[in-house]
């Protein structure tokens, strides 16, 4: 049931709130899938991650660099017995972005 139908219409956004929301970077489905994969497979290297997500090395590298620039993930080299492994980890902002996207999905599903 929609909130409006229940007689509980939310307060309208102020102009300042609208401008703030519009200035927030939005994450597309590929970015969200990447962040979710980082959360679900924290020990995975980038090559395995790109393969799991169906991304070419070039697409994956471009997306990873964008998410690093947005400070949603950190990248580091970890040394293993057989060489080195590039791994990425969610930052605090990355965890927040995933939580926010999940809340938006729940709100949208509930209102439908």
C-alpha cells in the first residue's frame, strides 16, 4: 500500500534536499554488482572478479578505477606463495552505498 493511500503522505523535500540528492553520485547496476561481489568475495583477485561479473579486463579495470576514485573501494597488492594478488576492499563509503541501495530497493518494492 502506498503511504499516500494510507493517509500518511511524506513531507515534500525542500529545495536544498533536492539539490543535495541530485549532487550525490548514483551507482548503476554494474557498479552495485561490483560492490556486492567485493562484499561477498573479499579474498578474490580482480581477474576472478571480472570473470564472475562477465566483464572484460578493460571494462573491469575502468570500473574498478572509477570506484577507487569515488572512494567506494580500496585496492592493494597482497603477496602469496605463488606471487601477488590484487585485491579490493569496500571502504566505509562503499558499505554505506550498498546499504543505501538495498534500502532504496526495499522502499521501491514496498511501494509497488
